[in-house]
């Protein structure tokens, strides 16, 4: 019997990535759990710019709204698109893989480095760390120069880049753990951890378990204040035109 | 002859508010300036929740993209939706009325208070102040309990609320200036300033002039790093599916 | 068959509280989990001062060292005594109930209040929030004036204080969730959440599940840098004299 | 007919620099604007130390006080001497070129670098960025080793230093824009921007326009609180002995 | 024989206050110490505004420069005028009474309140606390509404205000110690401490001793970087025109 | 006649280091002062890990409690073990050598570097700087790779490492002063300062004098709030079982 249903939402349109992330989540959840996965119907195939992010957000929110029979949601893109908005439209716990990866890393190490794909993403990742109060814990956000599409453990070049930049971050910056800032790298985390000798955190595996932990502890998203139902605000016509 | 064309973009669907804001902007710009205004075609009629914000962002971005013949853009919603994304898709300066109002207030006073509509907006406004490094300058974000739709200077109740909460912020919290956190209040700023005896900053009037100032000083949005053209990122398929 | 063994360590000497916390943890973990609980052999019966904290820390660390057959540790005192030290002496994940409660609250709400027992604890709790980067998320640390010993759901006075201070925090400070800053209040959290209509987070229930989540995701405490084995530091004679 | 009169105040005694800065300001303001420029009568010829700054401040304040017929003031030294004091003695908006340059840069790019003259100035510039809440936006304050007196676009060595350090900041630190931290470099900004391919912000051109924007939006410096008239403080004998 | 000569510099022109502060300093230093006091020759009689501060700074700096035969300097105005500049022109340690009072308070208590004279001073005092990294330690900067001139222990009204506001800060804000933000209150500190039952810190007594401590430990102001001799900067003509 | 008795407490068990530190303190205090030194009876011989720190804390606290006849305490380990706890159990001022060294350095220079022994200590030292609000003042925490046991001025290798890392910090990072983050280096400070040409701050010499300054200014640790006597907390059974 299924006791925990996780809604895993991929904000981009790459359904192979959705399947890979579903696999990662299923592997760590127990046999009484089920992962219901959904892929954005339209929008960017990978989310690498602020414009991509903005376009992916309403798709993500719409998927959360449509998936009403799950116990918790995992927004499976490292920039945590539509996270606050999703928390408004449901009482079920909502977790983003970005925040999840940082929560894990900050338990495993006092200092971590973040590996990302493109240099242009560095400022936004630094800003996200600051919003989560973790600036001091991070010794650097390091771009690898590998586009999202070429990631994944089966891509040797991308995996070699993780190892090379990871080793440098440990030796030169004092990184004690690594965070992989991309859902597409989730399947590389365990191997990289073994090869580098430090914890390598992805947000998919731990995010699925964090959602489970919140549900099992009986918590529901607050409906008082910032996350109150959108309809509860007087004069709001929300997304009727959408 | 027109020397400065401002693209004023209203992220919500309330075209009367668009016209009111256009009027405020035209009043402060000189006769060689023109304001081209656009209203979101769909989405929320007022933006009061994170869900509203998320839905309004791609509409805002699409309007920026479609309005290619202007010298600068003013995103005329206090939560500055799609501001970073807009800066990616153009070299013309882009200003948000939220950031503009804070820039003005921080020049006129050492400490200011922010008046907003609903209590649920307080945390997000506090977060925005923090992102702009202005937390210390603000003595409080104060909700007035008046929904966006009922704002505007002709609405006596809404205006009375500005005066009452404004007076309290000055007397009890040490506010030296006020920021009106809503495009719909823009037309009340001058009257309120006169009635309260302190600067009352709205982002529409000053935002239009700030955009003018950036253009006249010859600055263009950087195309290196975070605001590089979205197409310049390898492997990005941006919003082709949209 | 037991798949997850949690070492729950009570840093104070109150074994009844240990049992109550064990009960809370067992209730949220599944039937394949086991909670092994231990109580400090000596030291303060409740930890309410910095002096108490200092005395409880080596006891806590000694219990972690002696309990070698568990998958993860939960340090079950809200001030998270010996947390960094514990992470040095084991590769198993170590979680503190203080950090756990804040992690849960920050997912359920944008703003929370913290209820504590004595006024003297307020500065240290504020400092702990700052260390975790959560100062902005907290609308206030509120003392209830109820000593630790008199807490617990069966104590009507203590429970009434939670409800009264909780209601005031919601109405007057904009709290959207509450954190109970004491292991002894753990059993009151669910009732209080029902009675107050907002999430009430204790660190015992969620902390046990957070430890489970870290273990299931395959993570181990880093042995590079700050959490390296104490013996790995050249010239260190650690606690040989102890 | 003149509609906007800007009081440009050079806190140092170098009147050639005053003229150069007046030229930069006049170039960006329209034909209905007039720039009234004044040079400190005594004090340092360039402001490079805290001692210089302290000596230049009362001269700056005295010039603001004596120039009563202008609509706004621009304090044209990057360390913004006497900015708060000037705001006390007038209701007209007062802008410093330091703050102006940062405001411009933070709109054009997410991350910028600051180029300054001497290594000893780096800590004070870092502190000023922190006071303005912009520490996170700046990837480095970089000294060029060129004394103030040798700056200006006609000085080939100084200009070459801007290009060299600028290129390094873009390539190695992720700078997306540059700020020239010296009034004497103002005339190099446009050329450098063209040569480097990123926005190069000086505070003179944009500062003049920012002052114009504040005046046109109808704002006046608050006379409540920190910027109240000095005479309004009971028991103050201000500068009677001066 | 005199082993320690302290140069106590009063940045305002009130020589009675100079004598009172000299008395406080002499009382805490031992018999081998001597206090050489100097009063600003011109400028404000009390420093209550930014304009006052700016005018007092070069006078303060000139006094430091002229007093070459002392072992250390104490700048005896709570806003620490010309502190950085003074450190440039001497190798002897320089201490400000503002920073001194905070250093003392932060050792005696985890949380303190600051009592000041006028409401307009609150923002600048908050900013100074922030520059010193002590924002979190302060529970409030509280104006007493008593002008500087009427302070001193013999003034019953002013002393009564200290006690009243002090008691409220302890009871309502959790203040554990008080800081008196004015040199003119220095002689009230001991009495107030006795009457209120918490440490009351003034910067004159402790500042004199802090200067002694720095001298006795053999430290000299760094002449590398920000505090290097002004003449060491190439192209600097410092205050030759003054 | 002795007018000032300092209780110098060495939290580690190395009594030779105690004697060396006593010598440093006696050298800077005058002839009316006496240094009473005590060494931890058990625990680590040097404190290099969080586990060491935790074990040393109750020993430190016990020494403070047992040494009742002194005027002030100096906790002579750079990680300031049991500092808050010690302040609870006495009204006499308590100073840690870590905080003392930073207070001295921040008066002598605007930017300093910290030299420590082992790389693993870097994160905790960075955290301590942050707790004291000094993050911005520090240009880097630099490990020297020399174990505590091999420090001291007579150890040529250790001293050469101070000079080498110190020179690099000055030249490459803009350090204007150095802090030696270890009691065992105290005797090297003066020589290193002479050899490097910048202030080199140790916490033992200045810490002894800071304690003297606090005592002479008549201050006593607050017994209201966080540092109230442990017994004053209702329901506290402190360390009776210890």
C-alpha cells in the first residue's frame, strides 16, 4: 500500500531528464512510496537564463495545481522556480531541489563549493545562497563550462569536469563537500562522492526524502500570511485569464 | 522631435491603471519624451500574491520583447516582475518601479517606511529590501489593509489610510520619508507628501526619470555575464516552445 | 528487519524527557526504524544557561562516541550542544533538534516566531538563528516564563502559555508558523498546531526524519576539513586525559 | 529658459578638474539645464586619504551653503564628502558621484568591479559599498597604481591602466560592468566602455542626471529626522565659530 | 615619573566639558599617567548634526597633529570624528570614545541599549553600530530628548531621564547594559550603574584605559595600507592649503 | 601592594604554555598587578578541534569557579572556550584572548589577516570573526601548517612560517596588520611585528591589559539577562551532578 505519494515536477520540457530524476527519487524512497512525475508541456528544454526561469514558472505552478492527489511536491530544477507560488496553492509541503541540496550539504560539512554549468549562472546562484542565509558556508560557485544538455553520468566529458573542478575546489578553496547545481547531474552525485572522497549533494535524492520527512512529521504549509490561499486575498483575480 | 521613448509596461491587466501611470510618467518627462504604454494581455488584474507574480512575469517579458523601438523600459509593478529576464533580452536600460522608489527614498532620507496594501505582502517586500541592501534604511513595511483595486487618489478611504499610517510611521517609528509600494498609488504621492510634510516616493514618476537618466548618460545593459543575450548560452532553447 | 537505527541523545539527565522524546521519534519513523535513546549520566537536569550547555557538551560527545552501532544521531536539546564536535567523531549523519526545527519551519512559512522558556535564553537563540542565516525569517524569540521542568502537554499551565503567546505572535508580529525551542515541548506541537491553525514545529519529530533522510540519500559526514577525524590532526592529543 | 540649475561642487582645489567635470555634466543635460560649478578654495588638490577627506568636508559644506540659487547639488568627489551634512542644510536634492556611479552600475549589470587609483583607498571603498548595501554586487575593488593627478583620458598611461585592469576584472573575476572610482576619470568612461565592451560607469554624467531626475519628480530632502535643519535641534550652535 | 601621556581631544568648543572628561580619565588612570587635554578652538559647542560633525573633524585632526608628545590619543566625542584621519597622521594608538563604549558594553553583556540625546541622532548611531559589526548586540538606540548642553550628573532632569529610559530599556527591550552616547554624560555613568543595577558604559573612562592598554601592549598604528602616512601617497598635496 | 589580580586560565593541559603566557601578561601589566595562572587538570594538551574545545570548556569553567579571589579573568585559548558560561558565574570581567586580539587589530588597522595553525581551523575562525561582526575587516584566515605543539619563538621553523605567510598576506591580500590565532605564538608577536613592519597582535598581552582596563573603569559583568547567575534561573539544577 502506498503511504507517500511525491509529485516530482520537472520545470523544463526534457522528459528524459524527468525520468532520470524520477529514478533517483524512487531509489531513495521506500517501497511504500510512489513518485508521480510531470514534465513542463512547453517552455525551455533546459533552464539556463533568467528568461528561461520566468517562462518555466507558470508551467511549474500549473503542474502543481493540476496534481492534487499527492502528499508533497518536489520542484526539480535547481533554481527552485515558482517555489513560493506553489506553497500558496497547496497545503502539502513543497520542496525545491536547490534548497534541499544546500540543506544536506550544510549538515555534512562546514564549507561547501557549488558546481554549476555556465559562468552566467554564478551571480544568481550566489544570490540564492544569500537568500537562504548560506553565503558564509560556500567557498565558491564554480562554473564547469558544460551545457546542461550534455550532463549526466553517461557523458564522460561532463563527469570528468565534475571531478576536475571538484578536486580543485577541495584543494585550493577548502571545500569539504560539493553541491551539484543541476538536476541533470543528479545521477552523478554518488559516483563523484566515491571518486572525490567528500559528500557530493544533489537535490533530487535528498529533496525527495526531505519532502517525505516533512509529510511524516505531520506538517502542512501555513495558510496564514505569505502562503495564504491566493483566493483569500480580497480583490485578487489570480490567473483566471490564464 | 522625440528624443526619448519610454516603454512603460504594466504587468497586470488593468488598463485604467496603465493609463494613470502613463499620465504620471508623461507629467514628469519633458516634451521631447514619449511614453509608449502596454498592458498585459492576460494574467491577474492586480498582482498581490507570489502566484500572481509568477503568472505576470512571462507576459511582462513578452511585452518587453515585442516593444523594440523604445530607448528604455519601465516595469510598472512594485514587485519588479521579470526585471532580470528583461535585462537579458535588450541592451536598452530596464528599470523597475520598486527599485526606483527605493533609490529615490534613500536619497531624500536616512530612514523610510514602506506602505503596502495587504499584510501578506510584508515578507516579500522585506525580502526585496534585503536584496537591494536597504534593510537598514527601512523602519518598517506597513500594511494598510486596502486592496489594490480600491487605491488611487480619488478613493477617499484609501487616501485616508495612507495619511493615517504615514503619520504613525513618522511619529512612532522615526520614518523620515515614505515609499508607496504599489503602482496604483502613484497618483497619491504628491498630495500625500504635501499633507504629511515628508517626501512620499512612488516608483512611476521617479522610475521614468531614472530610465531617462540612464539613457542620457549613454549606458547600455551589459551583455557580458548574467545579462548576456539568452541565445548566447550554448544549448539553450529558451522559449522556442512558448 | 531494522533498516534505520537512530541514536537519540538527550544531553540533560532527565530520563523521563528522554523517553518522551523517544516516543515522539518512534511515532514518526516507520516500523523498520529503531530509536536507541541515551541520557546524560551527569550534568544539568535541564539546560537553561551557557554554563549548563558547557557542562552538557562533553557528556553529549561521550554518548555519541559510545553509541557506535547506529546509522545517525539526533542531539535532542534545542541548543544543539556538541553538534560540530559530534560530526568530527563519526561519519554517520548528526542532526540537532534546534537546526531541524528551523529547517522545517522555514519550508512551511516565510516568517516564524520562536517560543522559549526563559527571557535569559533569548539572546542565545537569536545568535543561533543568525549562525544559521535565518535572522530575517524570524519575527521574534518570545519567552513564556515557564521553566523547562514544568513543560509538556500534560502541564496545563505550560500549554496555555504556548497558545497565548502563539496567538499574540500570529496577530501582532505576523508569525505564520511557530517553533517550540525546547525538547520538553515536543509532545505539544501537534495539539498546538491544531489549536492555533498554523504549523508548530518541534525539532524531535522532524529531526528524527531529517536524520533518516540524510542516511537514505547515502550521505556521510565529510572527513575533509573542519569535520575531519580529530586524530587526523597532527600533534593533537584530543581527549586522552579524559 | 533655464529649467534646471545644477550646483556641481568639486571638493578639491583642482579647478581644471572642475571644468572637465562641468563639461561632462553639461554634455548629458539638455539645453534647458545649467551647470554652476564651484571649486574648493582651500584644502587638498586631490582627495586620496582620510585626512584629505576630513579637510575637504567643511569646504564642501560651505560651498553648498553659499550656492543657494540652484535646484540640486552634485558633490563631485567619489568619496561623497559631506553628503549627509549637505542634505541637512538644504531642501534641494543632493547627490554624490560615488553613490550615483553605483546606482547606475547596479542597473546595468548584476556584478561590477571598481577601479580606483591607489591601494590604500581599497578598504574605504569597500566600506562605502557596504554602507550602500552593495557588497554582494561587487567582485572586487582594484587599484591601478595611477595617482589622481595623472588621470584623464588624454593621459595615455592612465587610460591604458583602465583597459588592462578592466579586461582582467572581466575575464578573471566575472565583472560585467566597471565603476571608475574617481571624478578625474569621468571623461574616460565612454571610450573605455567602447573599448572594453561592457558598461563603464562614472558618477559625474549619471550623477548630474540623477539629480535632475529627483528634482523633476518633485522630491525634496526630508526635513524630519536625520536631515532636519541643523538649527532645528535645540541647543545646537552649529558652525557659528567657523 | 610619567609613563603614559594621553592626549584627550574634545572636538567641540565646550572647555568645561573638556575639563569634566579630563577628570573622568584621570580618575581611572594611575598616578604614572598624565592627561593632556585640548579643546577645539572653533566649531560647534556641541556636536549634534552631521554638519556639526563635518566642521569639527578638521579641528580634531589639527589638534592631533599639534599634540606630538603624547603616547596615545582619545577623541572624546561619541561620533568618533576624524578617527581614521587621525590614525593616518600618527603611529601612536588613537581611540574614539564611541568605539570604546561599545567594546566595553559588549564584554559586560550580550545585549545593550544606547541612550542618546536627540531623535535625529538615532539613524547615525545605528549606522555606527553597523559599521562596528554590533547591530545584533544592540536592542535599541533610544533618544532621551535632553539637549547635550543640559547633560551632566548635576543636572537632575537629564539624570532622571537616563534612569527612566534605562529602566524601560531593561524591562521592555531586554537591555542587559546601557551605553551613554555622549561625552557629556560620562560623569553620570557610575551613579546610573548603581541606581539601575546594570553596567552603564561611557567611552571616556574606558576609552582612556583602552588607549593605555594598546600602548602598554606595544602596538603602533599600522603604516601600511589605509593608515599609511598621508605624505606617502604619490601626488597627494594633503592639507598644504589649510 | 597588589591592586589588580588577573586570573589567567589555560584551557589546555600544557603547563609550559601556561608559564609562557603568564610571562607575557606579567611583562605588560605594571608592578601593582599580579597574574594568577591555572592550567586545565585534564583534557587536550592543545585545542585544535571542536571535540577538543568541548572537552576543555567545563575544565575552563571549573577553573573560573574555583579562582574566586581575582579581579578579572583571561581565558587564554584563541577559541575563547566557555567565555559566555564564565561570564554567568562571576561579576568580575572575563576576557578571551581571541576577542582581545581582534579588538586590538581593529584599532591598529582597517584590514588584518589571521594566521592559524591548521587548515581545519579556518572555518571556525571565520565563524568567530562573523560572530564578532569583523568579517569585513579580515582579508583572510591563513593556515601555516605548523601544529600547536611546535610553536613558540624558539622554534625556528614555526617562526619562519609566520614571517613567510605574513609577508604574503601583506603583499597579496592587503593585510595591514596580523593576528596570531594561538596562545602558543604569543611570544612571537613583538619580533614578528619588528620583522614584518606591521602590527602583529596576540591576545595574551593585550587581553591582560583589556581585563585591567575593564576593572579600572569600574565595570562588572551584567547580572541581568543572558549573564545572570545560573542559580537565578528557576528550575535550574546546573552542574550539581558534576
